[in-house]
């Protein structure tokens, strides 16, 4: 018989709160799912870089945008935007920031457990 496990992101196993950032993580067996909330004015290089100590984000992301907009710039200069309803895959080696006055909320299915961990 197949098993099912469900967890609410409103009751996370762990929450991380660097500057202008809230990361809620639930663990489902060997998997982790994260809800990333970035306040207006959030920028990876300002808010997360001091925590992790790398020049750019070195994680790979796979997620879905619930609300807000994020602008992503790769180390190679490639730029893209993600917004509500977008599924996204972001390769390692990037900076990103919130665009506009609405918080960005994304659900992450990859790298959630490592994000914003020093």
C-alpha cells in the first residue's frame, strides 16, 4: 500500500530569518519543501550573502511563485524575471532581488534545506 505524508508550511520544522527573509521548511521523509518569503527591498547579495559567505548564490532552485516578482541575474550576465504562477529552475551562480512593493513568496522543492544556512 502506498503511503502519504502531508505537512503544513504554516507549522514548519524549521524557520530561518535572515534580513528581509523568512524561510519555512517542512520535512517529508527524505525530502524538504520550503516557503521562501522575501520582503520588498530584499536582495540576495545584501541579505543572504553575509550568511553563506559566497559571492553569488551557489544553489540550484526548483520552485513555484505564489506571489510577487523576482529578478535574477546569473554570473554569466543572463537575466530573467519570475512572477505569480511561474514554475522556475535557477542554476547555481546568481544574484536576485524583489521587484516592486509586494513580497515575493515562492515554494521551493530543491535546495530548501540548504538555503540561508551559514
